C-alpha cells in the first residue's frame, strides 16, 4: 500500500512538473539537475546509512523500494521544480523565500518517510536534515549558474550553444 501510494505521488508530481507546470529551464538542464540531485541524495543516504549508521532501513522490501523511489525520483523532482522557480524570479527576497519553502518541503519528505516507517533516524538531530538539504540546494544553485554561464551566450539568454 505504501509503495503504491509512493508510486502514484511520484508519478503525479513527475507529470505535473514536466508536462503541466510552465518550464523556465530546458529539457537538457532538467536532465542534468535531476541526475546530479539524484546522485547527491543517494550518496548522502548511503554514507549516512553504511558509514555512520544514522538510519535503520525497514525490514519490509516494499518500504525499501518506496524509500529508494523517494530518493531517486521525488526529491530530485522537487529540486528541479525549485530550480525552475528560482530561475523565474530576479528578486533576492523571493529567492530566499523559495529556498526556505523547498527546504521545509524536502525535510518534510524525509521526516514523513521516517514517520510512516520507510526508515528510522537513529541518533539524529533535526537541524542536520536542514543543513544537508540546504547544502544540496545551494550546491545545485551553483551548478545551475555555472551551467548557464558556460552554455549560454552573454546577452542572448535564449541561445544555447556548445
């Protein structure tokens, strides 16, 4: 039941972000940001689980699949959505509000996953979740700015070249 619900939520969010919501970033950028976010979330989880033993995974295999789906689809989709909205605005105050909102959403996904039993935090401080997610968001903002500086000509934001 949990896996089915996770698949439905991930599918609906995937459909909304890629096909309904107005995009301000190109498909190639979406792929690059999604892949990097997925790698970051997977590697951070692996380090915290395997090296530091900060997570205890569920004994139920469908819960493990749901957790893997959240880390490889849901969280990167939320980051892509965040970056899409981030590129749309030019005001610093709105950008800070976006960072705070999506930081709370990403940490909420993590703690809801803990609450429904996908995994369990062990010796974990709440602020660590916020620090890790903030680091990921800031790293991806930096990657996006670097990517756009390299691949877009100055003064011609609609032209993409290699």
